[in-house]
């Protein structure tokens, strides 16, 4: 009985197909390579010229209201 079990071919091992995983990883890599420089780009703003025309706390407050009943 044991000799019969040794004559059988060994069962194949299940293997994971990594091709879709590699494809997804490459797409994500390209997306990150494109978006990271856009996110780290900084815009230099200079507000030193605004000191004379900037609104102050003493300026009057303008209030706008909308009456939904008035048509």
C-alpha cells in the first residue's frame, strides 16, 4: 500500500500570479511621480506692498442679507 502512494505524481503547488500586482504598482508609481512635484510646488507670495491698502479693524462692516419671501 505504501509503494502505491510513492508512485503517484506529486501534486502541483498553487502559485500566485504577480503580473497584475506589478501592473498596479507601476501605475501607482507613475501617478505618485507625477503628483508629488505638483504638491510640493510652492508659490512665493509677497504681501509687503499691502500694508497701506489693507483693511483695518476700524473699517465699517458690510452686511448683505437675502430675503427669501421677496420675489
